[in-house]
C-alpha cells in the first residue's frame, strides 16, 4: 500500500487528575497529581501513526483559543500535517476531563466543542490517501460521508467506534476494519463479550453485516482479528499499567501505519499489540507514544 494516512477526527486537551481511585457520588477526595496533556482520539491516532513511521494528515477542527493553538503546535511537532485542521470561530476547542486511578484505569468525559463542527464539507478527496482512519468524536454524518468517500475511492477505511453509539451498518458497508474494544463490541451487538468465544461470535456477526474485518482490542489479553473464514489472536506482553488513556488509539495508529507499509494485517496486529502495551507504562495518551523506528518503510 502507498500514500498517507488521513485521520478524520477529534482534537482535545486532556485535563487529567491522577488519584488513588475515582470519587463516588457526593464524595470529595484529595488526588495525587494533575496534568494538562494533548489528547482527542483523532489526534492521538494521528500522532501514533506518525510515530510509527507513516506520513499522516489530520482533518478536524479546533477553536481560536489557547488549547487549539497548543494542540496545533503539538501535532506539527509530532509530524502530523495540519493542512485540513481548521480554526473555528465562536466555539471552544474540545476538552476531556479524565481521572486515572492507581490501577491505571481511566474514566473520561468529553466536551466536543469544535469537534462537533466537523462537517462532510471539511473532507478532502482522499486522492493521496493510503488509509483513512475515523472515530466517533465528530458528527456521525461526517463519519458516514468519509466512509462512503473512502469506499468509492478504493481506499481502506478503519473505524474505531468510540465513544460507542448505535451505528447504521448499512452505511458502513465496505469498511475495511472496525476496531472496537470489548465493551464497545458488546454495545454494538447487544451480546455478551465476557468470554473470548463470545468476542469472536459477536465480531462474526458484524463481519456478516458487511465489515471486512473486526479487530477487537482486549487490553491485557491482546487483540483478536476476525474476518470471514479466519480468526487471529495476538497475546499482549505482561506490563505494569500506569495510565491506560489512549492505549486503544496507540493500537489503531500503529496498526494503520504498519498495515500501510507492510500490507500484512497479521504483522500490523502483532506490532499494534506490542506498541499499545508499551504506552500504558507511561502517563498520558500522545505523551506516552514513543517513536517506533522499526515501522519505517
Ligand atoms: O482515547 C483517549 C482519548 O479519549 C483522550 O485523549 C480524550 O481526549 C478522549 O478523546
């Protein structure tokens, strides 16, 4: 495969509180630390793909504010082409309020802000795209329009259905890869995904609805790829998690970059599991993504 990775998605600033545990309703707790970090599923996936050696551009929107300017600078420093990242009047840049517990587990609330203003008119023609990558932190009509445009241009599209919502699978027909986590897969199919066999069965249902392959990220259990006639499971290395924020985004960015230069989804799956596992040993989303020189073409 050739061309660049075009990510169509969100740009956030993450307001991250590190605490022993998240407070319950009506409870006040003293936390350990706070950090303002670059985030947003779209931006994270773009940065991860760039760190894994791909040429990447990001289609999205930020407000004309300090968070927007800072996100723009961070993306440029990470080698992501901001040619299709628009400044938007009258709306704040997107933010995420995140609590990270001592276990490394995270809870995230997002305020879409400018991400909610990304329209189908913002989409480029994908002429030089090798892969298009999408998530659900921008309006769903824009996501469907991008998938339709990628499919008609013959460009493989990858959709990360997060934050999860009910999807019209007729409008996902031709999608090359759907990449949910276990909870998102359960929400999309209305099926239990508690056991590994349940995960495979639920993924098969989506493949039967016209998705090329479903790749389910399983955290400490690695990831599994399901397509018609085959199942491939890659175990994750054992690591000590500090912060799991953005690990799924690291997986997708690395998967896309490795798929683009190798053309081999099994190689991409193994690389993505290793890359995402490493990121949970450091704080932050983009802040935890190291360059992966071995992914260079
Ligand atoms: O997937 C992690 C990301 O989700 C965070 O960076 C946050 O901004 C939200 O978009």
